[in-house]
């Protein structure tokens, strides 16, 4: 899966969206938890405030007294984390043991019940409440101020503990959501994988059109491609018909020119006749190669018809044996009883026939032929004991349709036609040194079934 993959892009942005959503959710939850923990802590402060207010009194000596102090053990521990102090008119008269030898700064003029931050012992930040209580005494009503404050670090620690406890759950949930997104993408994009497989079947000529049941978003594309493939078939039929018409149209002029050459021979003008005949032969060979290219392209594109290439090979080898019967040339064949593949029979006969004919012309005593199916491909290997290729330039000569030796009778286009036909069927043509010492020609063609 590369960066250009649609699945990769969707997965990347979906994962990014999940991570961003969890980041925002974490911030939101952290804020809510902080507020909740703070409110819970302040509930404790208010509870302690109510206890202090309920037990507060001013004695006959005008001294503030507490009938009972809060029982929270933290108040009795120096710097225990929670503190209270009581006073009048900005003067502290009573305080918890947790304050030890320090006191909190009074907030003058603050609204009743408002939460304040205080500087606590050892520079610690406190969050608490200051309240003013009116008490009736013998000398009249008196206002008594009370502060109860809690260290902010305790609130922060509680908040962090909650966050760290929830973090693994958040992580597992994020991983689960990303996994679910990847699973959804896998099944959601499955129709595209099916379309790709169907297109591969058309490309490999295993199917003529795209087959399958696709979603409504993809079906219009499938219909358009199938319509294009149908139009291509129609154009191929027309092109094949035009190629046949061209072949028939050229036969008559070439036959007329050959007749003229023979007539010139009878009149004693053999030099002119030979020149015309040579040009006619070249024209005929070039026309045959061009028509072979056109026919191969059309037949390979259609790939209609099952051909037993093993039987065709045996037939061609038998023909070559009869042709070379007077020269003592020996042909050996190693082929299965039957080997069926989708191809045009005339094309395969021309491929195999040209290779065998080339080996017959160059071989000294022996030609070996092997036909086999290897990993969904058909391999035809023909070797001889002739001189082999003269050099590396020979491959370029074959590609151009040039003869390797003008002394050997023939048009010189045989292997070039083979090359065109093999390439039309998406095959490979290779030349190497044969075990017999001469040239070895190897043709591999895809083993396909007929449409």
C-alpha cells in the first residue's frame, strides 16, 4: 500500500481524524474531570466550614471558642494539606495545627461564598473559602471570619491519577476505532478490488467484458468500459475484414507482375525479368509480414478458439521430415500428448513453421524440438547443430526483417514474422546457443483459455 493508494489515503486521514478526535476528547474530559475534582474538594471545604460554624462561640471573656474542632486528621498534622483559621477584623485568633506557626491572608470585601486562592505554608497554593458569621454576645452582635482552604496540589494529584487511570482505556479505544476503520475500508473498497480483478481478466484475455455485481457508484463506470470493449471488438472485426480485402487486392497485381517477368524470360530479356521477379518477391514478403502483423494483433486480441498446439507441432515436424528426407536431416520431438491453449491456429502454425523451417535450412544433421507447459506458459524450444548466430547484431537484423545469409534461399522474413506474432500474443522470443552447437530459438506464450 503506497502513498498513491486510495486505501492508504483513506486509512491515513481516518486514523488522523480518530487521533485528533481523541486528543480533543482527552482535553475536554481532562477539563471536566478537573472541574469535578475541584468541586468535590470544595464540598469537603464546605463540610469543614459548616462544622466550624456550628461549633463556633464567643465566651464571656470575649474569646472565640470551638466546642469541637473538625475531626479530619489532616488538621492536626503540620502542613497536613487542609487548613482553617478564625479571626475578627483581620486578626487571627484560632487556627488549625496544620498551619503550625503560619497564617493565611484575609480577603477583605470579598463576596460571601466566593472561592479564593491563598498562599499557604511553604509557598504552597491553596484553594478555599472565607465566610463571615454573626454571633450574638452579651455586648451585642459580632462578626467572626472563618477560612477553610485545601492545597491545590491535592486536587491536581487527584486529577492526574484519574487521567493516568483512564489513559490506557483511551489508548485501547483509539486502537480499536482505528482497527474498525481499517476493517470498514477493507470491506468498503472491496468492490474496487473486484473491479481490478475483472479488468485483469479482460487484460489477460480470460474474459471479453467486465463481469460481476458492483455498487451503483461503480456500475456506470463498468457499463462504460464494457461499451468501449464492445466497440473495440466491432473495430477489430472491421480491421480484420479490411486486412483480408487488402491481401486479396494485392494478390492479383503481384501475380500479373510475376506473369510479366516470365514473359520477359521467354523473350530473352531474363535480366529484366529477374529484376522484376526479385522485387515481386520482396513485395510479397513485405505484404505477408504486414498482413501477419495485422492478423496476429486481431487474433491475439480476440483469442477465440482452443487449439491443440501439441498436435499442430507434431504435424509440422512430420512435414519437415518429409521435406528433408533426401538430406538425411533428423528431427526429434519431445511434446505432450495434448496441450490446449487459446490462440489462432494459423498464427501458431506460422510461428512454429517458420522456426522449424529456419532450423531445417541451417542444421547440418540434427534438429531438436521440445514443447511443454511451464507455469501457465507454453514453451517451444527448437535447436539445431548449425553455425548458430554470427554475432550480437543478428538480433537487430531479425527485428528489422533482414536475412542473415543471402546465400540461403528464402524471403528472409521468417523469424521477423515470428517475432511480430509472438509479441502480439504477449510472449517472448529468445535466441541462444543450442546444446547441439547451433542456434536455439525459444518461444514462450501465455497459456490462456478461449473466451
